[in-house]
C-alpha cells in the first residue's frame, strides 16, 4: 500500500490540471490584495463580467447589483379597483318567472363582463338573483282601451331588483340595484356600406329593389323561425298572446340593466410604469370601442349641438398590448342631426358623432368617432345606415294587415242576397273574421255568437279604420337611445378643427 508521501505528487499534479490553486498560491497575500483593490475601483466591470457586481459581492464574483423590494414597489403604480354607483350590470333571465305576487324570485346571468380600470371584476356568466318588489295596478284608461280591444288581462307594470351576484368561482357579492324596464329581445345593429352601383341608381329603382329585398328577407326570416329550435314554444306564445285572458310571465332571455346604487370595492392592484406609458393617448385609427350612454338621447327632444356623453365599458389596448384607455373613460360628442317623428306615419332619425375622449383624471384628446353598432330592443324597429345614422322603420306587414282588414269590412258589408246566402245573420266564417278584425279573438267569438250582420259590419269597420289610422295616419316612431344603451364606436384620424373642450357640459 503506497504511503501518503508517495500519493502527494499525483494529487498535486491532478489539482494543477484542474485549475485549482495550490496550497502555497492560495495563501493570503496582503500586499497583492491591496494592489488589486486599488487597481479595480468599486462598481467597475471586469473584463470577464458583463455587469457591475453587487455592492456586497466579492470582487471575483460576476453578479448584477441587487434591487431592494422597496425599490420594486416604488416603481409600480397603485390602482383602485372600484365600480362607481350607477354602473349597470347587463343581466338576461335564464328562467321563466310569473308576475303574480311580490317576492317572486328572479334568476339570470350577467351577459357582459364588467371592468374596473383594466381588470375584469364581474365576468360574463356570473349568476344574478333577485326578486319582484312591486306589481302596480293597471291604470283605468289603459284598462278601458285594453277591454275595448278584446284584451281582458292587460299586463301590469312591475318592479324587480337584483341583490346578489355570484362569481364563477362561487364567491357571492351583495349588491343594491335599480333595475330598468325589461327588453324581451335584444338585437345587435351594425352600420353597413352600400355598393357603388346601388348609389348610382335613382330613388325609384332603389325603392323597388328595397321592397324586393325586404320581401325576400321576410320569407327567409319566417323560414328560420319555423326551422330553428323552440318553434313549438314560439307558436304557443303567439297563440296565447291572442287570448282574451292570459297570465303574465317574464320569458327567458329578457334583458335588464341593473344599475348599482352604491359603489363596489374590489381592493387594490398595481401596474408597472411601463405598462401605463401610453395611458391617455389617442387610440389608433380604426379602433372599435365598447361604451354605454350616460343619458337618454331621443330624436323627439334632441337638437343639433346637444352634447352626448358615453362611458367606456371595456379597456382599449395598443397593438403591443399597452393600456391606452381604461374602463370608465369618457367619450364626448354631440348630436349633428335630429328629425322628430311626424304625422302621416313619418318616422324620426338621429345621428351623433364623438369628438373627444377623456381618461379619469386626464385631459381630453381630440378624436373622430361615429356610431358603428348598437344594441336595442327588437320592438324599437331601428336600423343604422352606412354613416352610423339611426332610423326607425315600419312593420313589413302593415300593408298586408291593413288590406286584409279593409277586405274583411267590404265582405261583411255586402248584402246576403248578393252571395245567395239564406242565413239572415250572414256567413258564420265571415262574422267571425269581421269580429276578430276589430277586437281579436274576443271580437270573433262575440260576432259569431251574435248572428247579427250589423254587429259584424260594425266590428269589421272599426278594425279597418283602426288599422288605417295606426299604420298610415298616426304619428311615426322616434329614434330613442335609452340610458345605458350599449354602443360600438369606431374611431378614425382626429379632425384638424377638433379642439379640446374648455369645460365639460
């Protein structure tokens, strides 16, 4: 067995090959250490180190300088996540609810994510629950009009509230809300550009083409209604709506805006300064922003120059994902055209533009924005033209319904001898049709049971005259953008003459 002295030389040779200092060289040399300290001042990067060493590191170590936690916190911006009072939660019912007594439970889901600054605090799909708080009696005037039209169960006005929102993670949030009137069916309208060749046609040719297209669309809509799921339910609702007595329900899909009565606090968060470097700058051209109206705008009362203010409901980012506009930024514009509805069934129109945008606590920035999309109740019968102007339209069936009512009145008023009928009360089918023309199903039953030609004539004439008046002689429909209407605003290059407002109206 070799001795320790015999193994010493191979071990030293191995250490020298591995680059480790020998014992003699590894001993401390004060004079050499002092020379190295004088030759390399603190903070100077050595030839083998690409970064300055930490203050507390040995000179031979290559490591970046340390950054304290306090410095990192100081470099971040604190942001409060709070929903102010008045913020609407857009809720759609997912269960059928009968309006029969106070306290009835109402159940729905949030259909649009709610943002605080740039963070989603109430995601779409959150469950909202509430109750019916009040059912108003039917006013006497409306009750008489309803009875005269064969409707013996007019619907009551009601009030509901939503008091709890349950987030997708199961966390419940207690809220206080004021709920707007429900919309049975919400549609999303978008502006569309006309083709160049269509613009060259004269007004008569365009009217003919539009009539053909409307008829074609009507046929396809009817086919889609029959073919799509739930057609039996829709047929049932159609028939029930024409009964003289029926129960009042809130159908699934009915939309409500539940506005917060008190702020909701979701705590604090922080953002790096570089993430907010573009905050408050003008959005890039062709940006599409989602907003809601702060106040109602109607063609019946608005005039040119009336201010229009909307609030962003979603944050806007740059192409490289830097925040430009947080939620609750203001869009400031005005009405540039308003035509109220008039008699002879002439409908109204409304056009607005947006000229400035302002972040919370920031300065207004000039922009040029137009209405690109809007969500309204289908019953409003509204359209958007290629420039974002809103117009109301008439029912596509008004000519057909009025023509049938007039034809039924003419048939009912013919003497029985001309038709070779021996029944002194007239044909039973004619009597039933004449009565339903004026007073619906109830009028048809009354006329059928009465077996009286004068009664059938009176009911049919009333129905024909009412149809002519309401479809052609009465005042048209105004364009109304209710409070909290959801908008889509498209922005282009700011107009050169756009000036920042000195004071918000």
